[in-house]
């Protein structure tokens, strides 16, 4: 999450990482920030795209008559070339999706009230998915601001 913080606030990586960690600790979202569910799901999607592209390369080699190579085993070479192309393209595209998820998480943890003010319908949907009406986000901000514990 340090890179996301660097992209938003243009601070050094070490400062950004420390501040992002402080935000997640203050909000008690350390479990959410350390959860690798999104990256694992995107990894499996990339794997399926990779295998599908390999199968597509195999189909093109066998039925279309297009030859990928002059090696002894053209079908396995076509499969591996298709896998490689699918892996590279899907990994690049899905890394963008993963970074977008990280950005949403950092921005929502830093200022959920700004999101509520600018996009009330989307904010209500996100708050509902995070545990009901999410009044606790606003109450959390007021309680910790009164104590002087929020320093980011």
C-alpha cells in the first residue's frame, strides 16, 4: 500500500508505507490490508487466461494450418507460445485491476466522509458492503479525532 500512497501524495516510499500502515492500524483494518484475497483471485484468473490462450494457440496450430515454429513438436510449441502471450497480457491487465483495488482501499480508509460527500449513492453501497450502514466509520473518526489520535 506504500506505492499507492506514493502515487496519491507524492511522498517517499518509506514515509508512505509508514503512513499507510498507521492508517490501517488506526482504523483497525490490519486484517483487511494483509488479506491477499484479491491478488489470489486475480492470479487464478491469470492462470485460466494463460491456459485458455495456450489452448487457443493449439487450436490455431492444428486446425488453421498456421505454423508457429519449425521444431519437432509444433503442437506443444504452439501451446507454450499461446500460454506465454496469454500470461504476459493477462498479468499486465490484472495488475492494473489489483492496483485499482489497493487505491480504493487506501482512499476509503483515509477519507470515507469525502467519498460520502462527493458520491453518496456509491458510498452507501460500499458502506453497506462493509458491514451495514457503516455509521462506525464516522463515529470512529469523531472519537479518535477528539482524543487526538488521528495524525495522518
